[in-house]
C-alpha cells in the first residue's frame, strides 16, 4: 500500500475468504428450503432444479460483488459480507414461511 499500488483486490479477497463459512451455511439453508416437503408430494425434479439454480445465483452474486469491491465501486465489507448475509436472511425467511404453513 505504501508503494502506491491498490490493495483493494487483496482486501476483498481476504474478507471473502473470512465470509466463506457463512456462504456455505447459506447454501445449506437454501438446500433445506427446497427439501422440506415429502417426496410423495411430487415435483422432486423441480425442487432439485430450483436448489441448484438458487445456489448458482448466490455464487454469481458473490462473484459480482467481488468484482465491484475490487474495483472500488462498493465498500470491501459490503462486497464480502453482503451476499452471504443476504442469502442467509432470504433462506431463513423462506424456511420460516414454509414451516408456518
């Protein structure tokens, strides 16, 4: 940093590595959202497809936030911790909605 080079890319990468367990927990919660019904109810293929697509969307959002954070468009904390926290909150909300009825 003292030599004049930007360290934002390294800071974002470090923060993303710290947030990775939270992102993996979000992926588990997303998988739990779509596996909360009985297999006899049908639509298992659709549930698997939605689970995979949801995980892919979270991964793409994480990469997009990393690019924005590396370029300095958004703060480092928002780039690293925003997608995992929002995915956990969304998955928790969906789980609570499905459990309630």
